[in-house]
């Protein structure tokens, strides 16, 4: 497969897609959200970032000889915890699971045998993991689910200065948006985005529902003041490199 070959499912004809349906082809399904990201970032952050990580991963795979395709991004996710700040769209759990499952099943019905759910929204994390497990069982096809920054905890921590990993509308997400879509960053509102009150989430190993308005007064968790486009580019490349490395391993799909 040539490095410059089209990777976006939606830009190919049906016949061209079917010609790519080999056992080795990895189909990446980006999953994201539309939700508030504080006063300084557009609501499409997770959708922009999940799409970009999937695209860069696919291009790395193709360049290394592994065929790959990227489906249209699932842009609506589980974001009830952001609703109080406005601007957010959310699905309920049954609808979200049905949507993810329907797209994965469609991909599998066309003959693809390696499917990856590439998640870019924290509120989707547990549901994506459960979807991957259930779909693998019901489809008889390996479906891998991941959240891109959790799969890059070590690489991201080595790049970030004020936090260990992605939080929300933070140093990491602001940096990546500066690199990808600077027109979606309100530089003059970054200072106002820093939370003045912050209630930490449940400790590791514990899970409960809590609205973001109970956790932060600005809709932000973390400090975006140390963000930069250069840092964002490093994060994006690190994420894509790790995912491409893992997706290229036959053991992941066997």
C-alpha cells in the first residue's frame, strides 16, 4: 500500500473500500464528544483530537506496510457530567452502545477483521472498554478499545510540565488544539480558564458520577497556561507512534 493512499473511509467508493477488506487491514473508529471545554476552547476538542490521533496512527501504519482505514468520527458520546456548563451534547448509555456497536458491526460485515475503537473522551472510557469486549464476543472479530492518552501515560508524562496526563481543557488538550486548530483556542481567555476551586474525582479504583460543576468553577481541570503548539505536536506524534506500534503487532489481533 502506497504511503500517499487515501485512508479516510468516507472519501473512498464502496468498491475501493471492499478492495481494502483484507485480514490485515486495521479499521480505526474514532469516538469522541461535543462538550464544554472551559472559556478558552471550542466544544469540539475531543472530536478534533480523536480524529487527528486516528488519522496520524493510520498514516504511520500505512507507511510501515500495514493497511489501515479511518471511519467517520462518532462525535457524540457520554457527556452528561458536562451539561451544567452549556454547549454540550450527550447520549444515554444504551444509545451510545448501540451506535458504537452498529458501526463496528457494519465494518465487520464488510469483511474487515481488525477493528479499533479509538476513544478521545474521558466519559466514554468504561463504555468503550465494555463495547470492545462485548463486540469481540458477539462478532467473532477482534475489537480493541482504547483511550489514547491512557495508552500513552508514560510518553505523555515525559512531555507535560504541570500534570501527569490529559485532564480536561488543560495543558495537554490546549496544547494539542494549538497545534491542530488554533482558531478554536481563545488565547485571551486562558487565564480565566484556570479553576479557582477544584474538587478531585474519586480515588483510583473508585468510580461515581459527579457533575463538572461540582468539581470546578470554570469547567477546566488542570492549568492550560503552560500549553504550546510545539508541546501539542509532540503529544500527538507520541500518541500516534504508540498506537501504530501496538496495532501493527499480530499478537494484538490473534
